[in-house]
């Protein structure tokens, strides 16, 4: 018995060792970013890894007060684009998924298959025509021109998640609702939607994160600096402050904060949406 | 509730159909149409070239280079990233392992960060005058000048690969953790009592039990490898001299920087077919194995 104990203790040591290495691998770049923002360029050159001595908060202060860059405006733009995309995906997706999950009609499975095609088409394939199309619709350099394509490309995956969940709602509830005099829309709004808050939260959070990190669509659509989102802002800021790496790192750190906060608070929904839905789909 | 009226269905499905058709389906087919023309995106599309763009695609040395890079990314994902993700999943899925929740949360963190932020951050890390590489180099070889990994044609793709693994392994780990939860704990216990080694238990019980998760993560990592754009763009746009180019960065340059929409469309169609062919073969393979 004793050897087993020794073995499992040894195993635990190995496991913690592996985890510790990965921890360091992930933490060091983040540490460099946070600390680098507090250094002067000279400190950064002399001591890229050390703790800044003394701390220069100027970079962060300048960015937060708007003396350098336009962090708040870009943050605001990212929020507007993100929430807009979430609103469109939830509204359009809930309606369509409800019909596909709970209403029998001739073209049902054909239509579902049509939407599933979206899983095969990456944004990259459509990007050139999309650009020309947005130009024709006069949607270039508009927020709606980013929101609509983002929502459209998110739709296939989100319909899959929503439809799966809506299918699981027991038929008895629908019959009871019919007896109470609810029509299809009454059932949708009073029963299905309240019962589906977990999946709606998952869809919302994933769409928000995807939109938040999306660089390709805004890069394609936006021309005026005033509309740039955070990822674009980061690229632009870097172009303008090519050698002020302390400034760039401070900007990066600030730009990471919202995503990290969102992740910490909504981790459950993000992980559920990316894995649960995918594994069962 | 019986049959639904046409109006009900139109209200429910109409918006999604319009949105999806206008911004996903039509552009994809348009790309296919463009691919037969020489066109700069302005004026009428009249210069029909038949399969000429496709012939150019097959001969284009940068295309070969870019596709090779995509393939390399796929291979490294399968050979390094997924086994790493599996190892970590096996460790942190055990709830009696102290700190498992913390490790899980932390390992997934890079996945949540934007590709652009990740890319720029790593540009700094690789920076020969400031970054981590410089610090490590100064420690190992005090006299030598640190290499510019992103500026050197023979190292840039490997430097990008490190970042890809850094950013995405947590995603695959999370898929595996979800898969591990579906394996009955009794089976593993039973194997242990029978005296099976950990290695044996892994190969004959755990791995087969995680089939779906593994299939899924293989699928995501290969498709993802062929669609990589943001990270590469943020780490030097595929340069120097196309040494970091992927097929999507090349398409972007051709289509929206040089405004050769026709040839860009050809590249887009080929990306789509590569993904489609892979998808069909993969499904077939899986069906046969079942």
C-alpha cells in the first residue's frame, strides 16, 4: 500500500509541475504587458522583465484621460458594435430557432440545412464580395455595416444552440399553453423565452466576445478613426507610436481588461456555449 | 398547435433568412462569380478570363508558400497543441486535484483575448531590443545580439506557431474536459482495480470514451488553421517576403490592397473548397470507423 501512496504523491508533484509551467507560460506575457506599461522606454530597454523601479503611471494616466490615444471612444465603439450584434442575433435567432424547433412545416429541415451551410463558409471566403456589397448598400464606414455581417456569420452556430435547447422544452407545456389560450407568439414570449435564459445568456455572451475580438469586419468596413473599435485602435495606436513600447503595452493592458472581466463573470456561459453545444450538436 | 399560417412562419423566419442570405450566401456565390473575371471592383465586370485565375492560382509560388504554412500550422496543432491540451485536461478535470478550477480558468484565458491584442503583445515579446527574447538571450549569450524572430524569413512562421498554440490550447482543453465528464467514473475505477496502468486506462477507456470531443477538436483545429488571419496580420502581415503568409492574409492583400478582386475571388473559392473537401473526407472517415 505504501508504494501506491508514494506513487500517487509523485504523480501529484508531476501534475503540479506541469500546471506550474503552463501557468508561467501564460502569465509571463500578461505580466510583461501590465508591468511594461508602468516603465519608461529606458527601463524597458534595460530591464524588460523586472518590476518597474520606480513605477511610471504616466502612460496609463495619459491613456485614461485621453491625453494619448482614444481608449474610451474605441471602448465605446466596441460596446455599441458588440451589443448591437448581440441584439440582432438574439432577436432574429430566437424567432427562427423557435420556428425550426417547434413548428412542423414542409420545408423545415431543408431550411435548417440551409442555415447550417453557414458553418462551412468562413468569413474569409466572403470578405471581398461583402466589401463590394456593403459599398453598394452604402453601408461602408457605418456601424450597421459591421453589425449585420457579424450577426449573419454568427447565426448558423447560434441557431444550432438555440434550436437544440428549444426542442428540449416538453410538449405538455405547449399543450397547456394552448389550453390557456396562448397562440404561438404567446407561448414563445411567455414560456419559451423565460425558460431559455441560460441558453440565451450563452448565445449573448459568445456573440459579444466574438464581436469584441473581431478585427476582420471592422477593418473592412471602417475608414474614419472616430468609429474604430478596440482591436483596430490597438493596430492604429501601434502604427503611430512605433517605438514607444511602454505606451503600446499600457494600451494593450487596458484593452485586455474588459474581455478579462467579462470572462471572469461569464465564464460559465462562454464555456458552455463553446463546448456543451458543440459536443452535443 | 397544429399548422402554422404562412404569415407566422414569414414573421419568424423571414428576418433570419434575409440576413443570412444577404450577408453569407450571396457573397459566397459572388466570390465564385468574380473568380472567372479580371476585375478591380470598379466599373462593370466584363473581362471574362475563364479558368485563367485558377491556372494562376496553381502556379503562384506565394500560394504554394502560404498553403504550406497553413499545413504546417495544422500539423503543429495536431501534433503539439492537441496532446498538450489533452494532458492538461486529464490533470485539471480531476476535481480532487487542488486548484483545478483555478488552472482551468487561467488556461482558457488566452482564448478570450482578442487575436490582435495577442499578436501585438507577442510582437513586443519577440522584439530584439526590448522583449522577453532579448532578456533570455542576454542571459544565455551575454555577448551576442538578440535575433529578430519576426523579421527573419526562416523563423517568423515558427514564432507565429508558438503564439497560435499559446492562444488556442485552452479551447481544446475545455472541449476535452467536457468530453471527460461523459466517461463513467466506474469504468475507470474498475480498470484501476483490475490493475491496469494509467497509460493503458487512457488508451483503452478514456480516449475511446472521448471520441466525439477529439473528433471535434481535430476538426476545429484543421479548419481553423486554414482560416488564420488576425494573429498573423497583427504580427507583421505575413512579412517579411511572405515568410509568414497564410492563404487568407494573401487573399486580403490581393483583393483589398491590390484590388485584384477576380484573383482574390479565386483564392476565396479555393479556401472554401479546401475546407469542404477536408470536411467531406473527414465525415466519411468517421462514418467508416463507426
